[in-house]
């Protein structure tokens, strides 16, 4: 009977020996003894510490109690009960917040392991952030210095005020982080009388493009400092084109250069977009860079150079399509000293013919045309047939209106204004005396005249 009682008394000790509690500092485990001090916390602020429970034994431990009993303390843990395997850990977050200055305590208990946790709430100084920087109460509290050109200075002005009725000692007053430093203000430690305000300035001077972060620690509160830096803008790129009037159905050359040498190596994208002059279509997909069949190409320039490489080449070829409108060239992905956007205007023109033929076949005269109408207004055609001596054959000019057919075709295809048409005229009798035909193709820009000989 005595042996049984001894074993029963030893079981809690064995269970306790299997569990070890740690305070986590990053990835470092700091053993927790009989007490854990969370330090000073400004009234109304929240403080937290990550607690790690480790099973140091060789058998599973079921956690049936995991609590932090005390005003202002909360713990984020899995639902009870939960197991911890041998050699495994369970992390939880112990948090504290209170608005009344006082000494607070709680009993942190994990099964039979018990730890006293204390936190001291004090009246903290009030920080006011002035533009151009912005502040946030968090969590965590933060101050954003915004975007700054690399190598340039951004100043943030602050007021620090003692809002309490007693004198306040500021023992911690420190800025850390690359690019951030205090340029003017008090040196710690210093005192603030009740209601007193002091001013200070923090500089942000990034030495390269990128995202920067740091901290401003003032007594019980630590503010996260953030800022972004960008490279010195390139001089406004010059977009240049091979000489000659710009028309539909052309292949043109684009080159890019800088008016002065680049102060740093940079890269971005040159893009084109098409804006048609007519509502019948919304785009012309044939307007594109030839090398890739796309509307965007990468470009780059090296420090000290004015030459911009486009897609690894000294220039880039593009198509103008078969629609009147505007081709708009833009630059993206890079900061430039001015807007380099350039617009090429494609004017409206009469119908353009690629091929046109007139042929005879039994009982018919056929006229076949392949071309484009960059106004999308084609429709009316006039045909005047001539004999082999060039005389007009009665009844003279024959007018035909295919406007609705063209509109239906252009609306359906949405692929530019290229078209193919065959018009057939039924004929009775001998057609050998018909030598040719004069055709007028009309659109909103004018008339295209074309003489065709029959074959």
C-alpha cells in the first residue's frame, strides 16, 4: 500500500518534468522560470510575447489546462485538450493590454506548470507626426516616410508630449534601420515636465532604390518606420520614326534614345495602342510590333549611354494596320523626367487596292478586287464598260451600293479593313467585244479610279 501511494505522488512531478516553457525572441528560446516580466506597457497599448511549450519527455502529453488568469491578459492557444508529442512544441501568443496605470499580474498555467506573469502599465508620451509623413496607431504603430528618390533627403517632424500630470523620464529614445536617423532633438535620457512638449526630426536618406524599414523606440512604445526609394528618373526618352508620311498598311521603324546620358542602368517597356477614328470597330489587331506579334517590348539603357535597346535591338519594326486612327506609344515600368508619350496619326484615305482583275467566263463578266478601306465606309461602286476601241458601252455608268454588305462584314470580322469582293455581271451574247471596265470605288475619304482590261 505504501508503494502505491508513493507512485501516485510521483506522477505529477513526472508530468511537470516533461513540460518546459520558453519565451521566444525570434527563433531563440529563453527559458521561463517562476516569473515572466512583460515590462512597461503604455496605457491603451498592447504588448505580446510568444510562449513555447516543449515536451521534453519520451511520451505524449495531453494539455488539459492552458490559461492566463489575470485582468488584461489573454492567450491564443488551441482548443483544449490537445496533445504534444515527445520532442514536439506548441507556440501560443500571450497578450496584455490595459488603460489604467498600475502593476498587473496573471497566473500562466500549463497543466501543473505555473508561472507568474507581470506587466506595468504607465502613461506613455504622445507622439504627433507632421506631413509629409503619415502615422498609424497600428498594430503595430508605424510611420511611413513615403516615396523618395534614391540619394535624396526626406524629413519627418515630430512632437513628443507628456500628457500626464507627473514629470516623465524618457530613458529610451532611439532610431534604427538603414537610411533612418535622428537629425535634431533631445538626447536620451531626458525629462519632460507635466504637459511639456519637445520637437525632433528624423531623416530618411535611402542610398538605393528599394523598400526600407526601421524602428523608432520611445520609452514603452516602438514605431515601425517604412519608406520606399526609387532611382533617379531617366531623361525623357525620345521616340523617333523613319522619315516619310505615315499611312495605313506600312511597316515602320521605331528607335529610342535619351537627350542626355543615363545616370544609371535602367529598363522598362515600350507599348503601343491603337485608337480608331470610327465607331464601327474598336481596334485593329494588325497594329503591333513585328518581332513578337505583341504590343509591348522590353527596352534597356546602360549607365552613361544615350542609346536605348529595344528587345535587344537598336530599333523595332511595327505595322500600321489598315484603319485610320492614332497609334499611341507609351513607356512603362520606369520613372522618366517627363511624359514620352508619342502619337502617330494614320489619315483616312480612299480605298486602296492590292489586286484587281477583270475576267470573262461563259455568260458572265467578273470583277475581283482585294484591298482595304481604312475609313470603313466603302459601299458605292460605279462600273463603266468599254469596247475594244475604248468607247463606252451603253447604258454607260452602272451604279451599285454595297454599303450594308460592307458594314456587316466589317462589324463581324473586327480584324481590320481588308476585304475581298467579286462582282459578276450576267451577259447574253458574244463578250469578245468588251475590252475593259472603269471602276470607281467610293468611301468617305474620296474616290479610287481603276481601269481593268478583260482577259
